[in-house]
């Protein structure tokens, strides 16, 4: 425990050091990045200890804040989340040290690294906090630090807008969490997590209300539909390594909070599971559909975060439904699938964001339709991006498949159950996952195909260069993480035992019975994966061997018989997905503005498609406009006279005093 | 001993009233300085004869800061801004004096309803403290010049300080250190603000700053 606190301290101190050194960007970067990597490494050690079965004693220090207490503890659930939350920022920091160096001198990198390390430290603190006040404090600082990271390019209007959207969303979410914790602590009169649990269980309606509060509050951070609107704004605006950390791991604190609340609320009702499955299905399907229609690479990836959070919610929903029945296989498979997907998504989503950053770093644009042909120019980025793309589409042999496979098996368990409710849930989960997986594969075929294959579509990618090693290494590390998890899936699954004990509330021996059977299934998955990879490798070697004695010539792609091939003859991102977007047009409402060619020799024709977020446009903007209209009625109160403002305060205080004592 | 304390407290209340009715800034600053010194003396009188060294240092600090440093800063600001008198206050001087006088019975009534922490102290202590707070607020609300508003804050802080002594006695050191810092920062910021307002707008009339509000009407 001390080691972990030291790691958090190191993160904060190195952040402050970087800020102090901000006059010299190179030194500031060195201090900041060194601190993140060292602190991350130090902090992961106790987490591994806990997961391998060594319990660590909690630390409780007195604190003069009302209801507060510095009470921290690292249990299995915290440790499980802690590993990606410290590991990914460490890699992203290494990446960022080169990614940001282009902007040396122009901006104060010291402050950037300060907020980066503060964000990492607060994520770790959120995971180990066992007191409501401490938790909310860390939560709030985490949101604020990430706000300053998002607004790094604050001279751009759209970045400032994105920052505000993010800040407003985070504060609305946190407001719900305040209510949640106040209600939780009301009966036991303490905000220590140990006492929160005992107090609620009595009245089911109360627990239900608290669960809904947690869904809204934590779901805003996690990106559940319809609270997801900040993701497609904030992620494209932030620097890529920040998007990687925010999308890869920070939004998972929402999932962690939800799971932690579930352990506090006692036995769940069946409708909680249904709610989670519903949210998961909507987030998953709509997330991937909106991703399909995007033209900006990072916005596309942001919508995929919504999709993957949906998959996680599906898994958790199956687990919660299993708890309410109760059915051990559903419980174990649902939670295990959801939790493993948390780690997997952390790996491949940060990998993809770093890949996107490499592309943007090399070409200066994130517009998919301006890119093309980068595979030849940036082979490392292309291969690692491809691994991430296969993993995120849930295809074997990489890690995305393993966690989705567990949820699939959970769905099949549900379908083959004797009750009607798990049967329906199982069908929904199976159908939903299949649809999501298929659409995701289509979406990444589009993204990878348009960006890396073919020929450059503009001058941007034509002079692209491969990224430096400091940027390649983190991508390679994350990609090998994706491969390793899939190769050691059964082992990882058994390591999750202490986590599942906490989330399911089962005894270890009960859990083991179910685990053993599923490990066997995973063994088959691994064998198939290994065979697949071996075949691929053999084919590669064979190709190499066959070509080795011949002359190999390279020519342009799409050269099939045209007299004068031009890059404009290639598929564009929108034309590639048009069949799919047309099929789901009712859901995503893409706007077309078409300038049709006319006359015998048409001079000009154009087609622009634009897919704004329907929730943002129709729901939030209307609501916020109504609020602004209402508040504008009170504008006369703000007249700019300082004296009258003080008079308001004075009168309020006097009235309160008279009211209190009179 | 009580006689002395009461004499000092009554003088304090009189300085409050004086501040609400004076228009020459120079006199106002002098009266506020006198009030600061009186505040130090009240503290001594309340704790004598067994006054600790700690308390003595604090009293010296109060007298030096409130009696010498702040007036000096304010005089400087006044010279830089080239203002000599408060003109056309929102509430005329006569009305200010009247309201200030009415605040005295209000403060007495309020203090009679408050549970007293140290009943051994003179009964005048809390009313005078409340009166200083109210008078300070009145100054802030009713005057135009930024300097008068700083004076208002000072008077209000004096009231809070007195209140602190009345409620927590010896431990008021904590309260007081906090308020001293507060006032110091206040004077500092307002001094800079006055200077900058004056340089930018050629006046220090705070009511004319309403052009700066973020919602054009």
C-alpha cells in the first residue's frame, strides 16, 4: 500500500517538477514523462501482488474534512483496474514526449505534463479511495485535469468548444454522484465505503433509485448513450496520447464506479440487469453506426469507445441478471467478459488512438478521405493499427475476441436456461453482439482500407514518414499486449478470480467450479488462435521464399487496366460504407448536400455528407436553449454594479441571521 | 477595567459612525487607521493584566498593519488616482449616518439573541462587532470610489476580528491570522485594481465599470 501511495506521490511531485521547469520544455518533458513511467511501474507492483493472492492492509489516516477520511485500500477489483490505468498512461507519456515535441517553445509543455501526471495520479486514487469525500475529490480533480489536457490547443475555437462540452458533461455527471453518496451515507452517517453498504439494502426502491443515480453519474464518465455526447467532441480535440489515456482508461473509472456501487447496494433486482443490457445494446449499436458515418479518424475512434462501453455494459448486464436469478454461470461469464473487455479495450483503443496520432503527426490531417497509401510509407504504424483494428472488431485471434467470446458464451448459457427471462436476455445479447461485431469489422475495414491501402488521396499523405521510435515502441508494446492476452487467455481468466469474488459475491470455491469448465473452452480458443497465427506465419514465409529468387516490381494500387489511373478513382470513406449507412439511415440521419452534375459536359459536381450527433442536436441543444431562455429572464439582476451585488449578499446574510436568531 | 474596555468600544462604534458620514477621503483613511489602533488597544484591555507575549506580538502586528501600513498604502493609491473626496454616493451622507445609527440598535438586538460564548466579557463587545460589520457593508454598498470600498472591507474585517475575539477568546489567533492575510491581500489587490482601473478608465468610479459585464443589455 505504501508503495502505491509513493507511486501516486511520485506522479504528483514529478508533475509539479515539470511545471516548475516549464521554461525549458525539454527538461520539463523529461521530468514529466520519467515520473509517469516510473510511478506507473512502481504502482503496478502492488496491484500484481494483490491479484496473485496477497492481501494488502488498508491505510486509514484522520482528516479534518467533515465526513472525510484518508481511507485507502487496494482489493482485487481496484488492482484489476489499476494495472491498465497506470500502464497505459506510462506508454502514452513516452509516445507524447515525441508527439508534442513539434510544439516545443510555442506552448508550455510543463503544465501539460503536470496535468497529465495529475490525471494519472487521480485515476489511481479514485480506484483505491474508500471514503466518499476522498473519492469525489479525486474524481473531480481527475475531470479538471483532463479538461486542461483536452484544451491543449486552446487557440482553436473548436477545441475550446469541445473543452466546455466536456466540462459541463463531467459536472452534470458529478452532481448525480454527489446525490448518490449523500443518500448512501445518510443512514449510516459516515461516508466510509465499509459503512455505506450496510445501510441501503433494506428498501428495494431506495436501492433502485441509487442504482439509477450511479448509472447516470458514472455513465456520463463512461460514455453510456445518451450521456456520450462529450466523447466525439473531446477526443478529437485532445492531443492523441491524451485521447488514448482518456478513451482507453479514464472512461473506465466510470465502469469501476458502477461496479463498486453494485457491491455496496446489495443483491440487485432483475431490472437493473435489463437496464444495463438495454443501455449496452443502444450504446453498442448506435455507437458503431455513428462511427461508420464519420469522416474524422479520431471522431470515429471516439464513437467506437461508446460502442465498446456498450459491449462492457452488455457483459455487466448479463452478470447482474445472473446475480438476481441467481445463476452462477451467467454471473461469472457476464462479469468476466465485461471486465476483461475493460482491459482489452484499454489496450486496443489506446493503440488505435496512438496509431491515429502517428498518422496525424506524419500527414497533418485526420480526415480519412484525404489519406491513403500509408501502408507503404508507415509500415510499423500500419501493422500495429491493423492488429488494433482486428482486436476491436472482436475477431480472432486477438484479445477483443476473447472477452466478447466470454459474453457470447454467457448469452448461450442464458438461451439454454430454463427460465424465460435469461433466454430473452441471451437472445438479445447474442444478436446485439453479432450486429455490433459485424458493423465494427465493416467500420475498421473502411478506416484501415482508406487510410493505409490504395494511393494517397491528397498531398498530405504523399510525403508521410514513419514515426520516431519513441512513438513506435508504445504502439508495439500495446499491440503485443493484445496478442499476449489472447495467447494466455485461460491464465488471465484464472487471475480474475479475486476480482470476480468481489463483484459476484460468491465464495472462491463456488466460483472455481464454474471457472474450471470455462477455462477449457478458452483453451480451444487459444489453440485455434495459435493455429491461425501459425498458418499466417507459414504463408508469409512461403511468400517470402517464393519471391526471394525473383524480381519483385512495385506499381500503383488500382492500376487494373486504366489508361490514366488517378487517386480520385478510389473508394472514398463515405462511398465504402454507403450501403450500410443507407440501411440504417433512419437511425443515424446522415445529411447529404448534393450538387448534381448538369448539362452534357458537367463542369462541377459535389457531394458532402455530414453526420452530426442526433442526441446533441435534438436533445441537449433544445434542453440547454430552454434553460438559457429561462435564466435570461433573470438577466436584470446582473447589471454590473458591484455595490448592488454586495448589497444582495449583505441582505441575504442579514435576513438569514434574523431568521435564525429572531 | 471594564470601564476602559467600554470606553474603547464606544470609541470604536463612533469611528464606525464617522466613516459612514465623512466625505473627505483623507479623513476617512485617518479614521480607519484610528479604528485599527483602537482595535489593538481593545485586545490589550481584554487580556490585561495577564497578557501573553504571543498576544502582545499580535497586537503590535495589528497596530502596525492597520494603523500605519494600510493607511500608507491607501494614501499612496489616493495620490496615484488623484481623488480627494467621495462625490455623489448612492446613499447620501445624511442617510448613511442615519442608517449607520439605526444599525447600532439592530446589532444590539441581534447580539441579545445570539448565544454568547464568553459571558464574562463586556456586553458591548458583540454589538460593536456586529455594528462594524454592518457599517463596513454599508460603505461597500453605498460608495462609488474604489478606495472607500477598500475602507469598507477593512471596517468589516475589523468587525469580524472583534467577533472572533468574543467567540473564541485566546484561540482567535487563528481566526485573526487568517483575516489579517485576507485584508492584506484585499488591500494589495484593490491597490493594484485601483491603479489599473484608474490608468485604463481615467477614474475609479466602480459603478461605471458596469460596461464590463458579460451580457450586453
